[in-house]
C-alpha cells in the first residue's frame, strides 16, 4: 500500500471517529460545515497532483487539523461547545464562534505550513543547500 492510499484510509477513519465522537448532535447546518469541511479538504487534497508529489505536503496540511480534533476537541473536552454551542454561548462570556471557528483556523494553519515549506524549498534550491 502506498502512502496516499494509507493517508486516504486514515482520513476516512478519522472522519468516522469524529462523527461517532460528536454523536451527530450538531444543531444546525453551519456547525456541520465548520466541522466536516476541514476533514473533507484533508481527503480531497490527496487527489490533487500538487500534494501527491510530496508526502510532506499532505502531512503539513493535515497535521493542524488532526491535532485540533485529536487533542483539543477530544482530549480537553471542547466538543460540547460544538454540539450545543448556542446554549454555551448564551451562558458563557465567550462568543458563539470562538469554538466553531477553530477548525477553519486549523485549515488555514495547514495551508500556511505548506506555503512556508514551499518557500523554504525555494530558498534551499536558490542557495544549493542540501547538495
């Protein structure tokens, strides 16, 4: 099995774990988008030739998303904010979007890591480092 196939299987299983972990208790369509779009992007980029050329691009893009869902949402128990964020936002001093927007930031961080990696590769090639 090659790396891309293993990555796709891991992403699909990870989506299943997130779905079971949240219990599909997301109240409205907006929260479903915020939770599942980053995971679908993780799966979708594995079909793009740009990301398939280098394994590190896939890893750099998906690492913040996996860390977010694995450690922050499940490890520290922030998933109740995703399942009933409207009630939590009313009773809390935090904004409604504080916890919902976290997956979007994780996706942006992943894309930023890929951009920084490509810049570093260009600089390394320009100065012939690593040869």
